[in-house]
C-alpha cells in the first residue's frame, strides 16, 4: 500500500525559504508513470495546488506561485521536495504531498495523500 | 483562471436523508471533476473522480453527476460518518478546488 509522509521544519521566519520533503513508501516512484504533487491548506481555509513533478523530473507549477516554487525529485531515495522562497505569513498552512496519475487537462486526481504537516511563518 | 463555486457552503441533515452538493465551474471543464471528503485534522480523500466514477472502497451511497459547468455530489442516505467537508476540484486546467461544503449530521 502506497504511503506518503511529509517532513520538514514546522516554523519558518518571514522572507526565508520553506523546505519540505515527501517520502514515498510501499511502491517505487518509478514503477509507474505518476506525478507527485504538493497541495496546501491555510488554517480553516480551502485547498490550493502548489505544483507537481513527474518521476523523470518534468515540473508543473501553479502560476500564482511559480516565481517562488521549486519541486525536485530524488528517485533513489524515493523522495520529492518542495522549496518555497520569500515566505510571508500568508504561506502559513498545512502542506500535503500526494500522487496523481496524469497532468492537468485530463482525468486527474490526488490519491493517496500524506497526513500533512503544518508550517507556520512567524518571526 | 477557472473558478469553482460550491453550494451550499454548509448544510445540516439527518441520518438517512438524501444530500446534494452543487459545484459550478466558471467555464466548461467537460467531465474533469473530482470530489474529496475531508474530516477534521485529516487529509482529503477522493470519493468521486472523473465526475461520476466511484473511488475504490467508497460506499455506494456516494454518487456524482454532471458535465460542462455544473456538477453534483449526492449522498443517497446520509450516515453519521459522512460528517465532513466536501471539496470539488477541476482537473481541466490546474486543479482548482471549490471553497468547500461542510456537512453536519444531526
């Protein structure tokens, strides 16, 4: 059974860089042609797709965050990572990682999800 | 950008009731529409994908309909464990989610 687990600092200072890692277990990231994505949810609010990476390294980012986001993959470690630069308080959210079968413009959904990790931006 | 609008924002219904949640897209998205269930403190789980396909393991009381710009999630006989917030999501453009519908079971 595929499982995803987010890890990283729970507190980041304003203007600094948020870095999170998602570790995949239960199956190889390269065993099938899946995308691996990041989604966030500010406390008490809705969900926002941040970006995704294909196992080959192809990336796709939400245009609203594109200038600040980098997603990378390390298939040897079965991990993919998120970097979000120049964070402010509005970046405070629970960050989830998830798998999805295809790129946008098709039948595409997130499943499964990691449990999520709260990142607070505060000085 | 595609906007996804859900209605109502919240509802309260009794066990056994039929519940309908509506999701409208600001432009046609064909049938590229998913529904997620999120319980407090938990990650969302997909219940319906591609507008009407039931995710494996999800009870058959959940169903989805629609195409183009209007979609519905139906819970045919509401159960206590269905208390959650439900989100629609388009997969036509860049995965925009609706604002959510909170379902309370009386």
